[in-house]
C-alpha cells in the first residue's frame, strides 16, 4: 500500500461556528459532501455563502444529516453551479426539504425585492443567492434511504468501496447521524444531536463503532436548565395575558412549532392558561405539521395529539390574513417563523409588537450570534428591521429547556455507547468557546483524542 492518504476530510463549514455545515470527504479522488448548509447569523459569515467553494460538478455526491437550512440550504446553489450527482438523505428529510428549500429561495427573492424597492442595498440591483425555482430544480437529485439500510455509493471505485448508513439521532424528523465506511474504517458524523427526553422526538439511537467521530457542540459549554419548559411557557403566557398583551413566539417551523403548539393546548386543556386564540403564521410550519402526520412512527406525538393541535389552532394562510393579524389588539399567542427572527413573517409581527411593554417575545431555541434573536435575548434596547431601528419595550424571554440540541453532558452520555474510543474526534458546530469546552469535556471525562478544526482545515484520516 502506498503512503498516499485513502481518506481526507476538509471542514468547509460549522467550524468554530454553529452554521453553514459542510464537510468534504475525499476518498481516492471521490468527493463526498456531508451536509450542504447555508451560513446564517453575522454578516461576515453570511458573506461566505457568496464565496465560491468549489464548482458543483467537482462533487460526486451529497449526504444530508437533516433538513435544517444551515445543513441543507446551499444545495440549490450547488445544483445551480453544475452539481448533478445524488443527494442522499432519509425519507422524512426529503419531505421537509421539499418544503424548506423552496421557502428559502422564496425568502431570498423577497429580501432582494424589498431591498431594491427601498434602496437599502449596496448592490444595484440586489440579487437573491438562489431562487425558489432553483430550489425546486435541486429536489430532483434527492435519493431517500431509510434508517438502518446500508448502501454502497455508486460513485466509489471497487478498490475503495464506500458504504453509507443513516441512524436516527432525534433533533427533528428525519435527522440522522451518518456512518460512512471506507476500507473497514468507520467515519461517523453526528449531525445535530437530539435530547434523550425531548417532548416530540425519540432519543438518539446509540452509536456502536466509530474510528473517526465528528460531533456537534452547540451547547458544548452549557447544561440545559432543570426547569420544566411547559411550566416556563405557562408563566410567561399567563402574565402577558394578565396585562392585556400579546405573546409572539418566533419558532423553527420543524419540531419547535409542533412542540410549542402541543404545550399550549395541553395548558389550555388543563386550564392553566386562559383559552386565548392561538395563531400559527408560517406557511412552512403548516406544511411541516402535515409531514409530522405522515411520519407518525418517528416522533412521540400521537395522531390524537396532532388532530387536537390542528383543530384548535388558527392557521394563517394568506398574506392578507398575516397583515390583518398585525392589527390584533386583544390577548392571543402568535407563533411565526423564523426561530431566530432572521427573516420571514415574524419580522412584521416584531415591528408591530416589540415596542409595547404589555407584549412578550418568547424564544424557544438556540439563537445564533448575529441574529436578531440573539440580540434580543442579550438585552438589546433597540433592534434593526428592514433598515429602521425599533425600541424594545416588550418583555423578552428565552426558554432554553425547549432546545432540540443535546447539551454537553447529554452528548457525552450518548457517545459513551461506543464500544471503544474513536481514534480521533473532531468537535464542530459550536461557537469557539462552546467547541473548546466540548473538547475539554470529552478529554477530561473520557480521555479521548479530541481537536477543534478551524474553517477550511484539511486532515488526512488514514
């Protein structure tokens, strides 16, 4: 055997940050992209979306851990730039990408139109990164693979056969950790790891073997609080209604929206909050809720739970209905995406509600640095939306206990299921402090060989 490396891994995203997940695995000249996400958050990160990483035709296959845009949202641009290979994912991930990717393209176009109309872009004209049609075109290259099925990638040579297997990891519908086997060595990508006692998703499946492990660290420096998220929601909704205000919940369309709706309706049934109207203003979340019904075996909500949520929620379907909701002046709960208040219909509600001290804005998931959600949670006195600043007078609450990401101890408990330590572990998908903290926890508690790669680092595995 020659000294030439069989497998090389390059970190093209989610390195010392929680966004833009992309890992390029090269095996004997075959190039596989694990996750293909958009950068979100601070401007310097978002600008990476416009920087050419590689030409699409130079990638042989894409493998997705799950459907969230920071893991899948670069796919339309990759296809636009020439990629024509297979995109492997689970059936539920495909079902969600059919919703999320066109919506992401639509939002790109909407933002460009708004900036052009109001002349608030340095570029003339402002252009979308990709369009809704680009996103729809990319869907034809998806090839769903069910959990537990081991397939051989057709792009591999016989000399270096590459096998792929998806295993459930909680977090959201269809989310997986990915095991890629090359010449007997197993390379495992954790994706985003769910929580063992999540209210909606089942606990992550155990890992049995991994020679190399790439693991997330979103909460690498924190433990989730022991508080009951339903109780925290009861308190903030109760006091907001008591003072005659409106509760606005920016929520991720997949997973968090369904959990919040479930909690709210449980609280109403138990008469722990008044039966105020609950509005869901997110076309994407509406469609995602249908996907939950179609994949009932993959989550904890019963069909009865889903039907109750559907019958007792006011679904906002049109733009006119969305605008009318901004004229609401009596207590209610409005749930709208995006979950970090980085775009979508929730921005229009924020502009209307953020200045009134009677109202509350409740965040129920991780807020990436540089997003409006992060600024609000950190106590911003004003927030910029569509070129103007709005004073923050509403109560701002963050319920961390509802996060869909495992904390550092939950991840350590999960990886302890390995029969033996990996030869090397790489900590990714975390801000610098969180990633380094996760490294230390893995080293101190388990004695593993762990490193934190930087953006564009390249490592010869073997």
